[in-house]
């Protein structure tokens, strides 16, 4: 790429051996996130550089909105505990004028069909037959049994209760309209409680391994504890994280089927268009870059190879984008996974009023109560600035605006 037209800037400290390339022009980056990125880049197995997306913000151990390539080692906390979290979207043949003026009934029917939120209320009380069949036809239970033989603390009790469920936090289901007023369904979720259990368990195992290691370098944060490729736990973690990523994808597919089922009950007949996307944005996989085989961890980042479709959602009430990757090698063929938080959840609850939240989401059929204040648009970066900062990573294919938003 011609560096005269590059959009990234260097974020590493002077004298650092591993560069940090950030697509952050015009978007805020907190000082603590910058330091966290520099901590990651000091590890001898990280590189050839770290790529930073414009939605970057402070995370646990590793920064959300970062792409961390490693050689011969893997950092469980860089993948995180919401393993395989990602997005799915599909375009229908419906148009805006096919939707009722009052969308509350549609929203309520989807919320009744798909458990939302964390805790017991977010699980199936009775597993739908279609989801039970889907799980039985997959190899997920058999693969998990193999993992549990080595790691009995990883319980299977949530697997069937939570496939096809949303969860809480920033997970959502949306009905959207594109620039031609065509109706899309878009949703965001991951591997739920079992993925969280796997992530938490292996992060703790990595910390214990750290206590046994004699390091020839400084580890600035124990959350950056790692497994080395010649250790049994490395392969066992890869096996478990691969399972969680596949479960997350199956979870999104099951939810999408339930949403479309409810829409078919309440809306005119429709078909699905050819345009559909299902992509992770918290995951690790082996990839070849610059003639090297690397383990690429995307923590809040989406694969954006040339021609590859992806999803970059805004916050509640803001625009979202279906994008096509440009295959930018400097970013390890990646782009942002959303707008990125500009306020912590605690700060958002303290600073954003209910009146402000209701005004910002006035055009969306969604929750207007204090329980979702931490997900209000003001808690996130400006999605338009985020998109402008990564114009050399992706091109916009469709611009979506929500008309229904369901939060956990």
C-alpha cells in the first residue's frame, strides 16, 4: 500500500520493537487503552505488529478493538470470555410499507420467542423442538464431551438451555431498513454461559502456568498470561475455543430462525434475499500473513478480506453498516466490530438521563427504561467517525437504520 495514502497512525512508544498501527484518526482513544496496547506489544511472541481498530477501548488484559497476531503462543484473555461473539444479518424481500405502524406487537412476540437477558430468565424454560433437533444433529455435544474428559470443571448444563438465546449487555436483535427501505434482520450474540465458562477457566489456567514459568522478559499484566505451542494446554485451549466459536455461530443461526418464524406470523409473506452474513468478532484462528503462519486474535474486530462481507453495528438508535472488506494487509485484513464504547457502563448510568435516552431512541421500538441506559447511543463513539477512520479497510455496501431493537 502507498504509505502516502495510509489512514493508520503509529501508537507505540518511541523505541518500541513491535509497532502498533491504529486506524483512529478523528476518534478518541483513552490513555489507558493506549497503555494496554503498548503492554501487549512488549510480548516477544506478538507481531509483526498490532493493529488497532477505530472502535478501540480498554478491555480486560487486551484492548477491545485490537488485532493481535502471535507466533508460538496464545493469550486466552486476548480472546476474552465472550468467545465467538459476533453478528448475523439477512435481507428479506419485505419493504418498509409491509411493516405495521405499531411495531410493539412484533417486538413483544420476538421477546416471547427468544429468551433475553442474563440469569435464569435468559434460558429456555422448555427447549423448542427445532432447537433441540438442531443441537442433536450437530457434533457440539460430542465435541464438548471430549473437552470435558480433560477438563471436568467445564459443565454442559447450559448448552441446550442457551442455544438460541440472546444474553445481556450489548447483545441485541434488530429489525432494520436499508437505503432502499428493504427490511433486514440483524442480531448480535455469542457462546453464552458455556463460552464464558471456557474463557474464564482457561484464563485462570494460564495465570497458574505463569507462576511456574521462568520468563526472560517482563510481563506487564498477569491477564496477558499465555500458553506456548509446545504445551498440552495450548492444544486443549484451541480445541475448547474452537468449540465455543462454533456454538456461538449455531446460537446466532438458531435465533435468526426464531426471529424469522415470528415475522412470518405477523407480516406479509416474504422470502430471504441472497445477502446474508454471519461473522465472529471475538475469536482466534490460524492465518497466513506476510509469508508467516500466525495465530490472529481479533478482540472486537471483524475479518475483512478482499470481497468478504461483514457487519459493523452502531449503538441503539444509530446507523449500522453492511460492509465489504478491502483486504488491507496492514490491518491483517480486519475492520472494526462496532462503534466502541466511549463511556464505561457505570459512567453511562451516572451521566445519561432517561430523557436523553428516550430522545436518542425516539424513532426505534425498543426499551426506554433505566435498565438500558448503559447501552444508550451517548455511551458509544460516533459511528460515522468510526467509519471514516477505516475507509481504507472496508467499503459500505448497505446502510441500515433500526426500527425495532431488542436488548437483553
